[in-house]
């Protein structure tokens, strides 16, 4: 029992510093790998490969539109223009299963001045 007490760590601040340093090093390595990948593959190929993981622009906009529908944001759902691949859409065009009626909503609300 006496030998076990001699091996206790009395000052744990050094251990915490080591763990945070390891985490920062791992994050730094991941960022470095991402930058090297972008430089080797080119930005367009990198964006395409990341798009496979994240989903397409249209699917991301559809998720955003479903959220606006669930929150009952009439103006954002009906009037806000979303640009996808040089095409302009509103949420009313992107999803069909929302119960918000968009008739005359955009005409009744004046545009916000710049």
C-alpha cells in the first residue's frame, strides 16, 4: 500500500495541458489535411466531394424551406428568393407539402429599404 501512494499524481495541471495540446494538434492536422486536399484536387473538386457528404444545394434549401414552413414564416417562405446555380427559387417552388398559402403575401408586405 505504501508504494501505491508514492505513484499518485499530485499536480494534474500538467496532465490537462497535455490533453488540450493533443486535441489542438489533432485539429491542426485535420485542417492541414483539408488545405492540402484543396490544393491538390482544386476547389471545384473539393466542393463537389464535400457536397456528397453535405447534400446538394437544392436539398439544403429544401431543408431550410421545411424549417420556415414549420415555423410559419410566411414572408420568408413565400417571398425570399434563393439562388441555386444561377436560378432563382422561392420555397413555394422547392417544396409542395407546406400548408402556407402564398397568394398576395409578397404584394402586401413592402420591401425592406436598403
